[in-house]
C-alpha cells in the first residue's frame, strides 16, 4: 500500500458534510453560493455518485438528501471564502 495514501472511509447519503467537502474539493470556487443553489438535482446526483469513496446507491437518493447536500456545500463554500 502506498504510504502517501490515506484510508478514506466510505460515505453515504446522510454524510452531508463529507459529501459537501468532497464536492468543494472537486469544484473549488467554480461554484459560488448562487450557482450551487441553481444546480439541477440530476447533475448533483451524478456528481455525488461519481465521488471516489461514495458508497450510496442511486435508488436510495431522495430530494431531501440532495437539498441537504446542496446547503452543506454552500456552508463549505462560505467557510472557505
């Protein structure tokens, strides 16, 4: 095992802050608060499912999860400004 790689525990639908951090790390400041709130849920769903250590299933997603991820992403963005 590469000693420079750290174990990342799997994240799931209710790990909103972990997902938000991963999305912020992936997209950085490409999305500000207003852009994050305008992301289509279909796009957000695909992005979450593509995260390397995301372990959730598409069929377990719902609007409530996506709304919480979206608002957590906004808070993560604000914290980094």
